[in-house]
């Protein structure tokens, strides 16, 4: 993903356009443009805004903004999603054992009550 920002920066510099000029033209804060150029995606707002920023930035440089967004989407699709935490098998079997003990104790309590009720 850093390649996308690097390419935008190179084009901007080749055209002799300052970051402030792009910010003024696109109405995107310079800190967000800088984050795009350096590939610091964690410094950017949510995905929907980021895609809009990429499109607007590329379009402002005379590039195909849709192509940059598509490239970004493709790079995101190849990332490995964070894995979900796996449940500990010991914890699950311990919970199951506790459930069985509770059911047995309730059953013994019901049987004890019925025996006491019919004998006395």
C-alpha cells in the first residue's frame, strides 16, 4: 500500500506542486495527504474517507482516481485478516464439566425431595 502513496508523491513532485497546493485544491488536510504519501494508513480516517481522499488526490494530479482506489482495494484484499481468538479447549471442557455437575446436583436434589415427600 505504501507504493500507492509513493507514486502519488512522485507525480506531485514531478509536476512541481506543493503539498499545500494539493490540500487547497482538494480540501484535504495536509496531514492526511502526508499520511497517504508515506503509507501511514493508521493515521487516516475510516476506509470510506480514505478511498475518497485517494480518488480526489489522484484526480487533482491529473491521474485516474478510480484506478488508485481499485489498486488500494486490491492491496487490502490480499492482506491477511486478523485471526479471531481461539477458545481454549481446557476452558471449554471445564465449563462443560461444571454444567454436568450442576445438572447432576439438581437431579439429586429433585430425587431427594420426591423421596422425602413420599416417605414422610
